[in-house]
C-alpha cells in the first residue's frame, strides 16, 4: 500500500464527534494513514478486505492471532504518558470483544526503534514491540506517516498473525496526550491513544475502512491530528469487525452497547480548553 503523504486543511465543519465544532482561524489537519501498515510478505488479502460483500471485509487477517493474549514489550524510550495511552487503546479493543487480548512484559532491554536498520528488521527478534523511531527515514516511509504496523503471517497464511510491531514516528511528531499536552518544539502534536487505537486495529487484523462506508470507524485511513484533538473511540462497525475475528464474550456481544460503553468510559473525544477558545472566536 502506498502512503499518501499529505495533510488536508480542514476549514469547515468536522465529521463525527466534531460536528458542532467550527474551525475559525485554527488549523486542523487530517493526516493520511493510507500507508501505515503492511505484512512482512505480500498477501492476497487486500481484495477481500476492501469488498463489502466479502466475509473478510475490513479484515486483513480474518483468523487473527495464533496465540492470545498478544505478549508485547515496549521500547524504553516510551514515556509514562505514551505507555498509559497505549494501554488505554488496548483496553478499548479488549472491551470490544469482552476478554483480554494483550499482556505487557515490560521494557525490551536497551532496544529502541532506532536499534533497527530498517522497517521490517524489527520483526526478526519475534518480540511484539512498541517502538519509537527518532530516525524515521530508515523505515523507508514518508515523513508524513505517523506510525506503521508491521506483521508476519505464519507459513504465509494471511489469515493468521504470529508476530507484529508498531513503529511510531517520534522523529517528526510529538506523540503524546494531545488533550493535555502542548507542543514543545516544531513537531505537530499527535494523540497517542487515538493513533495507537488505529494501529492496534491493524495489529489485531483489521484493515482500513473508507469514511464513506463507516465515517466513525477508527480504521478510516486518516486521523485528525493537532493540539487538543483526539478521536479515541471506535464505531459499532469496528466492534462487529473485531468480533468477527475474536468472537465476543458476555455483554460485549451487544455491539451497540459496547461501542457506547467505550465512548462513555473515558475521554475518548475531546478538545483542549485552548482549542475550544480558538473555536469560539
Ligand atoms: Zn492504518
């Protein structure tokens, strides 16, 4: 998949949770996520995942992980804020299916995203890693890519995943809690929980969903970025699609209720006081 490395300046009414928010003077951006994911080896799953009539619609790995929970480690440079946001994003997907999906095994020694010579080499240690990259050009991805999820399929079976990493572009972006934190340098602020929720969707086996099909899906191939902006929730469709892979347990099986519960369980959408003040002008 090719990255479309561009921003679209949003000057009017934003979609979804932002329908009441008019941007007057403030610059809000949507960053493309079109090229933020991919398997280690090319697969044939793309056609089915893009076909709404297919049972594999929206899924790049319809059978999901070989083993659950997904055991993961974090790069030692992840801040407490980033790690908390990552784990809240994981909690969202666990709530969506009603069972644990992830298990944290601590810091990955001295290994960081910068330890790897290129993008896919981080898969070779078989550790499911969450990595910050401060030298993004090594990944071969465009500067505008916010993060990328990579995975391997056992025996080239695209239906299954046995290893995955997420590499975050902390070279060009300040990836943090965008509701609470302001820029510290020239980097644009990106909300870690919003970005991680999207990337974890890929890690679990979900592919992109066009805005025109489900405009509130976290798997839309774009993300609103900027100080004070977050889209941390998932749609009813996202709940149903992840349940197609992992099933559902208990009250999670009520997809509408589950999506509502997730949205109400935390600060999933938000504008900082500063952004609200700008919007009021
Ligand atoms: Zn994506």
